[in-house]
């Protein structure tokens, strides 16, 4: 498993947390999703072979949010 942090713009409420969590958990290879509303980030534990970073970004974008991987 790999851990990736995504910056997400537009999260403002518990409903946002549920939408993002559901979008990511629908992907294969997801271990854990930690949506941090106050920080504007999502930390995802995932198998990079079955859930690469571009797939994570597309899932969150598909849920209606602006997203990008956080710079290391």
C-alpha cells in the first residue's frame, strides 16, 4: 500500500466528506480514506497498481471537487 495526500478545494461540510469517501472507496485497491475537511486534504492508502494517483484524482473530480496531488 502507498499513501497519497490530495489537496481538495470546495469541501465545506460533512456531506462533502461522504461524497469524496464514497467516490474513492468505489475504486479497487483502496485501503483507507481520511478526509480532512479543515485541512482541505484527503489522505488515501491505496494499491498503486490497481488505484494509481490519476484514478484517485479522477474519482474526486467526478464527485464534483477541484483536486490535485499535494506536492511533496
